[in-house]
């Protein structure tokens, strides 16, 4: 039999083992949650073909999903193909949120030596200041993007938490993510180069009606198959004809370009956005029900209302926008996808008409 000292020792060892087991279980749960988040991100990246949307997901959703203080995507663009495919309007918007294109490799070589590998550690201003714009950053992860053995860029993550990216941290998940991102970037670049001239609106450099019709079919099919919500938005700039009549078509064209940028900046990276014709735009929000889409629509309405259009004029223009929403009706399997898509857009258009009838500058959800 154990004496009192032996019993105390046994209880101490038991408690230590239990504590170690709790730590292991906690780490296992964290790793499982991390793997699930990475899996969802990979799925999102894999289903996104447009390069601009893909970059939006990287710069916005990565930061939000992983609670980061800054995300930067740097791409080597020696021959200008990334800039050409994105177009001036989309490129400017993406650069404002963290995309950086560089024309030569030395800037990348400043942090990546051969062989290029992830570099995690404390933020050092002399090394990292050129790659980040935030204040009070404490730790960073500099992740190389390598295509066929060649350095094509870097995914740069930063946190104000000094322990977030420790030099001793494992990099398995980050390396897996960057490898997947490289593949998705290559695919998006390829598809955009193929489709750019036929599927891009020449004026606003956003997707055109032809692109949207093709995307609508894919989105409806996915929503019906997986029973996921899908919402459509129709936008119309209020009294736009007065802009053309008073200031001329060059000013009207600039207003359309700026309006497209404002709307796209509010939409999520996974949303599809297109110019539908004239001063009308349209968007598809996969995974968003009408309540979620209404919140986004109100943010767009406020953004347009508060934006100073054509600031180069003697007095910047103030405009408003009317927005109609409709949510897909999920029924039994075997529904006619084309008919469902047409009805979705018809309902959004009807809601837009009601928004105009109510006095404009409002959001209406088709019931």
C-alpha cells in the first residue's frame, strides 16, 4: 500500500498527466478549427475564377477570417500582364487595399533568399517597412509565392501581437495555403486573359452583361444543388441623365467608373459584380440571404450618397442610388435553373422599380 507521501506523489503525477492531456486536446481542437478554416478558404479560392475577386478574397477575407492587422499581396509583374488583365480601374481599387505590383525582383530578394521559404518573426522596420503600411505591427509572416521554381511574389501577413508569428512556429498550414494560392492565381490569370476582351465592360473595366449571364447560371446551379442562399442586387444611379445633360458624356462616363469602384469596394470578394447596361449595375451574392444582402446594400447606398463624384469640377457632384434585392427560391431538386435565374433577376429588377417609385435613394427587397 502507498504511504501518504506516495499518495501525494501519485496524485501530483495524475494531475500533471491530466493537465498535459488537456493541453494536447486543446491544441488538437485548435488545429482542427484551423484546418476547417483553411478548408473553407481553399474552397472559396477554388470556386473563384476572376482575378480581381480572387485578390479581393486574399486581401479582405484573409484578414477578417484570421484576425490579422494587415495583409499584403505582392506580385512580380515584369511584363505587365497582371496589370493588363486587372485593368486600370480594378488595379487602382485593389492597390488601395493591399495589392502591390513590382516590375523587378530585387525588392522580393530583400526578404527571400534561395531557396525561398516562409519567414516568420518579429517586425523589423529596416526589413519590413517597405512591405507594410500599418502602425504598431509586432510580428509578420513573409510567405513566398513560387511558380515552377520561380519567385512570383509574396503573401505578407502582419499582426500587432508579437507572439502571433514566432520564428519557431510551424509553417505547414501557411505553406499549404500559399501553394494553393499560386495555383488559383495562375488559373485566374489564364481565364481572365482568355475572357478579358469578351467579358469586360470597356468603360468601367468591371464585368459585363455577357459575363454576368454566364456567372448567373453557375451561381444558381450551385445554390440549388447545395441548398445555399443566393441574392441578386440591381443598382441604378438616380437622375443620371441629368449628369449627362448638364455636364456632358465625358463626366457621365467618369461618374459610372467611380460608381463601379465604390460599389465593388463594399461588396465581398466572393460576390460577382457587373455593368448591366447604361447606368445600371448588378451583383450576385452567393451564400447571402436577403437580410445579409440588405445590410450590404445599405452600406453601398450610404457610400454612394457620401462620395464626391468628379472632384475635379468646380463643385463635386453628389448622387444617390436605388437598389432592388431578390433572394433565390429554394425548392425541390430538379428545378429549371435557367428559369430560376431569370426569375431571380426579374424580381430584383421589380424591386428596383419599386425603389424608384418610392422616391429613389433606398433599398427594396422583393417579397
